[in-house]
């Protein structure tokens, strides 16, 4: 992984000192809350429903075991012993004290971490595939490109105050696991007929109030022009993006207003002024950065180790875990292991300090000291020898990290919602818990098969509900929490935005509505179909009809009798 050089470390140390002074002046009454706001946001500090929230940057989701141990220590010392992983592969602490946040940033700097540009109207954390470097379908390792974008965008003075936040994702595999088409810029690594590496560039994607998929603005961008072309896009956005309306400030609105052809023409015109200038990246620089992500010293192992297969034949729980939580690896004899943060009764994406230490130990013992954060709010040990899988499963299971539900209904993406977020219209975590309780049967989940269900507490779509097969969105109806359902969304190469099935539902109705939607699929599917396949074949109407019939039955059913009232009577 990338290691700071002295310049990197000095920049972060100086930022910590600057922030420490800003907080000190605020506490002394020399900086008002309004004056502090843009300063704290530059360092990842929000004020949420119950107090501060600190978002810690995890560049392209890559962590060392040492860094995870530091996060565990920080969460135990300065928070409540729990962190929350986000879809941008960052970690949030939801209960730090304002006056202690400079100490937290100082602790982070000691292990080459920070919270810079995890909030505010700037270029946010660059994201990519959690299987980067080990995926069998990978054209090249995307992490060097993520790193050069990170270095270029961090503290970039021209793009520190954009019209709105800006998100970039990079994919380098045959299957897009980074959801690049719902980003402001999505970069898809490709090679031309001469073998030259470049990018297909998507622009104008995003979720939120007006969800849109990115459009191709450049079919083949040679990699040496990566920074200059991205800079041209950002300059155009910075100049013409809406600053008068928060809801129309994202680049997707500008792309929609101009049309992709005119937007492309204006980007090309802007780019022409500095295309071959100082931001042109020589091959030597890419090679230098690639050296930080060189393949580790993998052992030469048999292609398929028979040991885990033999164990699975006599242990159904282990077999279920192998089938759902273990992915193929590019190196024979190795596997990538997903540690599920979606155990029953736990908020999706949450991890305790004890679990962090357990994962760090697993990484040291079985995965070369590194781990990754996924877009789906889980963790990955990317370099596990197949012969160690049974032992890894045992340890993960002891620590509540081995729920075999990856890709299943209960592997939900879920934002913290109204329990913590000041922007949320409704709570998300209780809905996730109710759905998990309703479908807490692994045999039934495996029969349903691959399906995604995501939950957002408000239209900001931090839970990415728009690109789930079933999406749940919290809405405010006369001061009460209600939930809108979308179906038919999906991630990947064929990313689509889900469709709203109709009027919203109250919280208590949601598990039954999900049951009704699943029932349509089970009734209508052919043997090879996933939920999304059946939806695309039969359309929305059968799902809508069953859902509202279920709602009407629930609403007309007599209220349950309270036995205590009967006794008291």
C-alpha cells in the first residue's frame, strides 16, 4: 500500500496543528460556530443530531492492520467503541467530543491517516473495487490511478470550494464493483487496439433527489492525460455549476442542462489550453506509484486446495460461508474473504473496537497485514491461503463476522438514518433490523438467492437505495416516518435506477411489503433467474399489485389484543 514520504507526513502534521489552533480559538470564543463550520468540514467534522460526527478517510478502502488497530484504540478512547463504515469506504465515529477531535486527528496522523476532504464541497475520497489487485477479471490494478488522483486532488486550491461535493470512482475489472456510473466522474480502465492503457470516462452520475447514471464523455482517454482531463471537467463545473440552488448544484444537473455533446465540446475546449502541460503524467510516475502496490510475496500453492472442500462436506455452516463469503483470487491456492458486518441485530456497517482488533489479527495472521473496505459496508481479507479458510472462518465466527449472507437480502447497505443524522427524515437501522428479523432463515435466504436491498434515511441517498433491486427511502409525512419503495435498480455494468412502486408505507408495514415483493419473484421466476431478471421480464405491475394488496390486508386486520388490558378489565 502507499506509504507517506516526508512531504506527505509534514502536510498532514501541519493540518493537524492548524486544526488544533482553530478548535482552541473556537472554545475560547474567538471563532464563532459559523466561522468554524467551513474549517471543521475541511477536516471531516460534522455536527449531527446528537453531537459531532468525524468521518475518517480510507483512501480507496485500503487499510493496514496497524491502522485498523489505531482506529480501534481511537473508538475506545474517544468514542463509544463503535465505528461505522460507509459506501465511500470511509469510517465514521458518531460520538466524539468536539474538544477532543484535534487529539483524534493527531492520533490518525501517527499512522498516516487523516480526515481531510471527507466532507465539504471538494473532491471526496476516491473509491474503487475492494478486490483490486487480486480479482481474476481485472485488466490492471486500479489503485495506482486512485492514488495519483488522491495526491492531485488533496489540498487542490482551485477545487476546495466547488458548487457541491464531488465523487470519483475507478474500475479496472470486467465487472464493475465500484458503481462508477453513479459518480460525478466514473473512470473505466480499458486498452485500445495497440495495447495502450486508457480510460472510458463517464460524467454526471449521482443519486440523491434526482438520480442519474453517468454518460460517456470520452471513449478513450490515454492515461497520461488522466489528470489534465479530469481537471478540465472540474474547471467547467466550478465555473458553471449552480451555486444558487443546493438541490441543483451537482455536476449531473449541468450535464443534463447542456446535453452530453455540448458538455463534451466545452470540456475539450477547456482541455485544449493545457492538455500537454504540467499535469501530463509520464509513464515513470505511474510505474513509481505502481511499485507501492506490487503483488506481495505470494506462495506457490496448488491451484485448488482440497482441504476446505473436505471440511465443507461435513460442516454445513462452513459450506454456507464458503459459498457466500469467499471469492476467487488471481493467484492459485489463494482466496479473498469477505467479513460480513451484517450480523442479525447489528446496524449494517457497524464494527466494534473488539471486532476491529480481531480483524487486524486476522489480517496479520492470514492476509499479509492488509484489509479492504467494500462499497457494501463489509471488510475483505484479500490474500488468504485456501488451506487457512477453515481457521479464518472459526475465528471470524467467534467474533460475529462470519454471517454467510454476502449478496443475499440481509447484506443490506444502510445509512445511520434518523438515529444519528440531522438530515434524515426517518430512521434506517430499525427498518434494517425488522427486515433482518423477518428473513432470519438462511435456508430461505439462499433459496431467494442474489438480491440487493438498500436503505436510505433521506433523499441524499447515503444508503444508495436507488441502485438496489429493492430500495427503501425514509420520507417525512406530517412529522411521521414513512417509507417509499423502489424496485428494479442494480449496480454493476448494467447499472439502473429503481422505480417507485407507489405511495409510501408506515414503518410497521415494511417487512410485510418486502415479503410480498419476494413472493412475486418466487412465484414468477424461472430456475436461472435472479430477482432483477424476473423484474425486467415481467415488469413492475405484478409487484405493485401484490405489495398494495398486502398493505390493505395489514391495515384492515383487527388490532392485536393487549392481554394486560384484558386481565385488568
